């Protein structure tokens, strides 16, 4: 049975206690803690040992599992290796197998590779592997499409480095001109984790939607993903893409009933695909 998690990302503006409580109440059995710049507020203290113990206790109390932690970082930063080690230790403390992160600009390839190489012993020691994710906006990224991600993972050549394929990100990063159901085949051999994110067109704007309520052809994608690959439903509903440009965060957190409905619709849609 495929693991299906719900990200804490939609609960931007709420305490982690509320996110965990709401995800548990949705009927989901797994949760993906999210620490993504621009999606929600956090600082590096979020990855402290004390906070890891706190979050792990909350998750255990809610009887949820954790397969992945989404904690993005530009791997070309001068202190990226130590920041990544903190995230790996945090993920391990929560019982996660995967630490999900972006990489950075293609022009910084050598620095990114050096960062990854530096933390491979930590991955081995902690039992946590890296799942490198394709971004949803910008340009010139090291992983702009599935083929880029597969080539990077192959070049690194470590069992601790695979891909987190974000189907919505492929669509938006490529301005709607590259369809994930076609692109994913190039990455399939290296995909270890999948992010589900749906996009709805609102005139010239993009908004994020419950899974199945937008333009992404999930049924076609599902046929390309092995049953053992875990997925996380991301739902960054507080974000909008005016004129289909970079994400803009809404001024107010979303009411819980809206988030509850989106989780329920998304889980029901995924369950139908699984049958």
C-alpha cells in the first residue's frame, strides 16, 4: 500500500500543533513536515534537537508516520553542508527516510555537488537519504525537468541521492509548456518520492487547488510511478501566481474549514486512483 502523506504547508500561519491535529483528523496516516522559504515562516532553530524532540512527540501522539521532511535549501550557499546536516539529523529524529530539498542554480553545479558529497556520510549514519526536488518557479535551475534530475542523480551515483518529483512544479516552472505526464518518464528510474500539487487557471493567474481540481493529469502520471514510491499532498493554498509569475503569499492564513475540505477532496481523489 502506497504511503500518502499530507504536508504541513497548507497550515501556514497556524502553530505546528494545529497542523498535526488537523492532518490526523483528516484520516491521513502520514504527515510531511514542511519548512519551505516563501511558503511559511521559520528559521534555523526549527531544526534544533530540542524542536525535533518536540515535533516527534506531537506526531507520535497523533499516531502519524513521517516518511519525508521537506526542508528546502540552496545547496550552493557557503554554509549549506552544515545546514543540510542539521536537516538530516532533524529528519532522522522524526523517523523520516527522506530529506527533500531543492538544489540551486545550474551555474553553481560544482558547489552543489561538493555540498552533497560532504553530507553523504551523514546520510549513511542517520539512515536518511536526499530527495532532490525540481523547483516551481524561477529559471536556470540545476533540475529544470525530469531529464535534468535523472542526469544529476546518475552523475552523483549514490544510493542516498534520488529525486522528489513535484508534478505541479514541472508544469509551473516551464510556464505550462512541459506536461508532467510526459516529462516524468525521463526521471522515473530515479524517483524515490512524489509531491502532488495541482494548479487551477483563473484568467491569466494561477492558483493552487485540491488534488484533482486543477489542470494536472494525475491519472496519466500515476501509471508512471511504481507502487512503492511514497507521495505527499502539498496544498500550498495560501499562495497565488498573479499573471503566472512567482508565488505571492496571501496576507491572511486560510480558514480551517477550507483546508479541511481541500485535504478531504485530495485524499478521496488519490484513493480513487489507487483502486
